[in-house]
C-alpha cells in the first residue's frame, strides 16, 4: 500500500518515538501526583515545556500550554481570547479551515461574534489582500491554517511579500498548522502592510 494522506496524519518521527518511549512504557506516572514517581514526571513535562518555549522563541515557558489535541487547542485559543477581550468579537477565518475551526466559528457567529469568511481561489490559495481588507479595529482573531489538511495547499504562500503584524496589538491570534512558518513573537507585533 502507498499511503498518500500524510497531510491528514503521518507516522511519528523516529526521534519523537525514541524520546517518548520511556513515558509510554516505564515512566508513566501522573505529573500532578505528589509521590516521587509523579514528581519525576512533572520534571520531564517542565523540561519539555522549556524546550518548546526555546524552539518558539517564547520568553516565559509557563506561556506554553500542552493540550490533548487540535480541537481542544482551537476552542481554548479562540474561546479564551474572547473571554478576555469581549469587545474584540470580530473573527476572520476561511471557508477551508479544519472542521473543528469551521464549527467553532459558526457557533461563535451564532452567539454574537461577527465572522468574516474568506474564500480561497481555484488553486486553494488565500489572497492576503482579502485578509488585509477584512481587518477592523474590532478584529480580535484571525484563524487561518498554513497548510490545508485535505489538499496540502499552502494558503499563505504569498504572505512572504507582506509584513505580517497585528493591527490591534497582540490581540490577533494567528493560527497556523505549522508554527515553524513564523515565530509567534514576530506575529504578535504587527500590521498587514503591503511591502
Ligand atoms: C486546526 C485543527 N483543529 C483540530 C484538529 C483535530 O485534532 P484532534 O483530533 O486532536 O482534536 C486538527 C487536526 O489536524 C487541526 O489541524
């Protein structure tokens, strides 16, 4: 069999498997438990958190929160932001997001948020001008995937010609499937300005 669906899910990298193996076999304590076994696991989790913070260029490791998966992260990021910023209830997203984001944004639209749904072109790409035009003072969230999970199309391919920043300070969340595309700290600072 030739597996051609690596966009949707793929084999765990051998080095990830190797790093995780002890925690799936011998070292399976609950990091929230007070006993020695638990405390050792807590140390391993904090080590992992520090590594991820370093990788993403985040100053405070406690800003890194591990969740159980994608859907929880979507709900947590968007819902958490809206709770803290009730006046910034304008959301920009696309018609081709992961189902978990589509349904969440539909729901947020039903409970009082304004949602701008951007279309992609026949190649599945997003025009950054459309995104720039959709931004408002009340825009709190821009949720756009980097790579589509069905087609593999890089939605934001042309964004390289834009300086990517937030009009409303750090309050626009840009969500990418692959965070290595650009570092969150850089994202948190800017405005969409055509170069
Ligand atoms: C943006 C997004 N949300 C949700 C999911 C679903 O993830 P999970 O099954 O872990 O909830 C994915 C899966 O790739 C995703 O990319």
